[in-house]
């Protein structure tokens, strides 16, 4: 495109500053919103994982299909069997497990650390580099091949390894980057920790979906000692990562994993009856499967917004072309061909597109910061969301595409002006073809806007449903926190400590109740166990899965969880020699339908490889432990004493008034009882509930904003078309009024025309929404994608918007002076 045409376009746009500002702002809005959402899409869904040849990395997951359990960890023996037997399609497998604990600062005070236990081949498989010292070697973990023998006496728990690697961040923060730490034992509470053999290069992190509850940035990486112990296949702890051989497809890899599954079924009857299935999934796909539908739905919504913006600007350009039609006719009469006229129109389009793209990138930069504030925690790799070259390229290509979309039709209209009609009429912009094209654009805007409004309405309904979910407990005035550190070497010592701490916390003025559990609702940490009734003894496939919870006596009273039948735990029950359990209403109804579950016995497995009998002493309401969107599994409870008082380290206190006001006093009391302990994760239960709503709130906020902007643009587009029609038909309106038409009749004429356009948009939008909203099914809670109430309400709302957009032009037409109108003829 010649430079002189662009300069001429700039001059003409400066003269029509109102049109230029409106067009550029509209396009900038569409490009800015789409670029911001694309930056999230690129960082989360498209960008490769930062590992060596990440496309060959897979997650091997245990699914218990008959118990509806997915992503179950592996035992030592199952991992070693998979590694030894799946050699045709896989180069190797490695394992990782993470957690939190405490280490000592330089001054001897405790600090929280995040740790990971890994097989010694883990970093080699992932392609991580050790920048100081060395990587793990086989002797560090005493990794043993499958032999079918009993566990090696050298095998040690994950919590007491002998060798470790430090993350670069922890190495700098704790040891000031001093390499003399290599070869030294880490100072741990209660004694020395593992010997440091190396330091990882900066930037290495673990990527797992939030539901896996894996630490993303471990401070210390332990070389885990893994022994082949087929007698303990039920003791699971590992997440398994595999690397496929070059050229191997996922289908072939899954087929080999299926063969291993069959072999494991023959040696492990429990897994066979549970329907164990080793599922192979690309590592990146496993990471994003939870958030991918929401991100793609938002990307689709913002593309709708961009199309509406393009249609709006196209309408403005068509109106501008109709106003400049005489200019184009004169140019054509002087010899300008259609190509030259089209270029003149496209020059303005290019200028608008370039300015809109630049403005859109600026808006995206600002919008990304707001997105990161609003985004829920379950979106992985959000720290990589920024305006990078890929995002800038997307913005540029989007600007070009937008220019083609909104500029082509006006350019073609300008290229072939009706010379005879224009010169004979002496009036500007009265052709029916241009009016029909503008009408079609307005109908398209309305249809796209209607779909966005439907999506927004469905999200509003879903958010309202989430707000009214029965949690099974009272989240108000609850402060939760975790206590990390050594609290005693024997069950009696640990029980005495927890009783002392419970008494000290209960003595804080304003504290009504104190309790502790292995996991708190909506904070993670729940593990499924198997349970069954007597019929499971004869048919092990009858065993089912339930979320397992370990609590102190008084837990249900402190949480205000309703007791349905029987009684709750007492201090006398808090021992390891009483097989007493409590269940929720869901489990009781499933195990003993149409009869009371109290004093009945069920089988459950917690302490041993085989299930043991437990007596149900009470039934409580079902708690929403994992998600507000889904009820979750049924639940089974035992006391902390049932497993030697080692598990209940997440505490909760019920207070009078704002629970956060008690945070400082809680820390002080715990410090007085045991200064070596760490208090972490101080949250009110309402905060945890709010975090559980974050995903729905995030999607609702963005779709609602897009819908409101789209509605405004659609209303402006309808207003523009009707205003143009009134201007073009001024003389006709004057004639109508001169022969007796009343202002109200003229008003109805224009409003009716607006209703026709709005109704056409609704009809097309309804058809599109019935199909497109089905992709939102995974984002909705308590509402169907085709909810009739939402569709009806949005239809009425859209008609009201159409009425408002039609009112001003109709009012202007009704107020015309017939004499002035006829003078234009």
C-alpha cells in the first residue's frame, strides 16, 4: 500500500476525529481482551513443559475403576514392576512424592520446608541439571530390581533418607550460596538430616494439577530408598513419570501398560478386584485437563467479543462510506478504477487496525495484571503469563485479521459506487444494498452478543448455586492452621501434647471450641480407603472407596457438623484398641439402606493390608471436603488415637467474631507449649470456601465483562443503523407526517424496525447458544447448559436493550418538523 494513501487516510481520519476515536477504541478493546486471554492460553495450554523433550513425557496413573478412584499413587513394588516390564515402548520410569516439614534456620529456629522424595534416576529422566556437586547415583537410593523377595533391610522411609539435593533458591536463601554445604549433613530438628551431594540449577519445578497436591518448588530433594516388597502393594506414595522411546505413540505405550496391568492383577488380588488400570497420559495433558475447558470457553467468548467489535467498526465504516459516496463517484468519474477506490478505503482500515492493535496490546498488558489477581489457584503456570513474542505475534495477526473482517465489505462497497443513482439523486447514502449489509451486521452482532449473555447468565446461576451449597459444616468464625514438627516419640507423648495444646488454645478468651484433624475441608489432604459390608468378604469387588478422615474427639461439635444418628467420639474412644468409626449420611445410606447404620459393622482398611471390622457409633451430615461443585465421595472417620496420634496436625478453632484476630494469640500459645513447632497455613474457613469458589468466580467475572461490553457494542451498532436509517429517510418521514402520520406512529415505525433486527439476532443467537453452551457443562454447578429460565430471562433482557437502543433514533424521528424534512427533498 503506497505511503501517500496511508498519509491521506491519517489526514481524513483526523478530520473525522469522533469516528476515528470510536473505531480505534472499539478495535483496541476487542484485540486487548483477546490478547490477554490468549496470553493465558499460550502459557497454560500451548507452551511446552520446561523439561527435556517434554512431548515424550507421560504420567502413569493408577485408576481403580470399580471404586471410581482416579490418579491413585503407586506402591514401591508396583512402580518397580512397571519399570522392569514396560521396556518395549518406554526408556525409563521415575517416581516423585512431596510434602512439608521443618528444618533449622542458621540461628537454630525452625522453618518450613517443602521436600520431595525421588528415585535416583529422576533428574536424569527429566533433563534437570546439577550446577554444584553431583546428581544422585544408584548407591544413594539402593534402588533394587524386582526379585520377588521380601523388602530389603536397607529400605528406609521417605522421611529419613541419607542423601539430598538442594534447590537453587533454598541453597541461596539458607546457605548464602556457600558451596561448602556439599558433603555436609543438613541440620534438622531432633538430629542431623541427609548429606547434601549437590545443588540443582535454577528454575527447576514440578508441574502437577492441584488435585494431585504436589509441591511445585521443593526446597530439598531426597534420594528415596525403594525396595521390592510385594507384601505391601497397598502402601502407596509415588507419582510415576515415564519417558517414551522416540517415535512411540501413546496408543502403543498404553497397550504395553495394559499388559503390565494384567500381570499385576495376577499377583495382587486386591488390585484385580478393585479394577486397577494403569493409565498413560501425556504429562502436559494431565496438567491442564482440569482447567482446559474453562480457558477454551473464555477464549471462545473473547473471540465472540472481537467479532462483535469488528462488526461494529464495519458498520461505522459503511456509514462513513455512504457519507463519502459522492467523493468516490467523482473519483470514479475522473478515471479512478475499482482497485484504486478500494485501496483508499482500505488505507483507513489499516490505520485503524494498526492503532487499535497498539492500543489493544497496551490494554492486554494492563488486563493481564488483573487476570493474575482474579485467577484461581488451580490454573497452572500462571507465573509465565506475560506479553511475550508469541503473544505479540498473536496480537499482530489478530489486528490483520480484524482489518480484513471489518474493512473488506466497506472497501468493496466503496469500489463500485452507483454513479448514475448518486448523481441523479443529489443525496448521500441512500442505497438499499448498503442498508441491508448494515442490517445483517447488526443482526450478527446481536446473535453473538446473545450467546455471550447466555453464557454470562448461566455462570451467574452457577455461582448462585455454589453460594447455597450445603457444606455440611458451619464455615463462619473458624480459624484453621497446620502445626509442623516433632511432638513426641511415643503415642502417649503425642496424645499428652495434643491435649495440652488443645487446653491452651481453648483458654484463649473468645475461643469457643478447638479441634484437629488430618485434613480440613476444602484444604486438601484427603485419601480414599476401601470399605465394604459383610458381602465383600465373599466378593471383594463389592469393596468401595470412601474419603478417610482422622479427627480428635469434639471435631464434629467444633465444626458444627450435624449429628444424624448415634453419638460422636469421646476421649475414651481416642485409642488404638477400639475399632470404632463414624460415617457420613452418604456412606450409611449406601451400606445400610432403609435401616439405621448405628451399631452396624463394616470392613475398612487403614492400618493393615487386609480390611478389619469397625463398629459404627454415629452418622453425621456429609461434608464438602474437596469441591463445592461436586458432593465428593462418602466419608469414614476414625480417631487420631486409632493410628497412634500421629496424623491430626491441622487445627481449627471456633471463635467469637473475626477469626483472623486470633492468629497472633494462637502463634503465641503454641510457641509457649513447644517453641520448636511451626504454625503454617493460617486461614479462616471462609477464605478456604472463597478459594473453592475462585474458578467459578473467575469465569463468571470475565464472561460477564465480555457480555456487558458486547451488549454495549451491539446496542451502539443498532443505534447507529437506526440513526442512519432515520437520516436517510428524513424526506420520507416528512411526507408521512405531512399526510397525517402522528409522531407516535413514526416512533413505532422506527422502534418496530429495531425490534425486527433484535428479534432476528435473538433467533439466530438461540440456535447458536443451544449448541455452544454445552461446552460449558463442566463449568456449571446446579444448572444445565440449556437452562430454560436463563434463556428466557436473557431474551427479555436483550429485547429491553434493543428497545433502549431504538428509543433515541425513534424519538428523533418522531420530533422531526415536516417542513424541514420536506425541504431536503
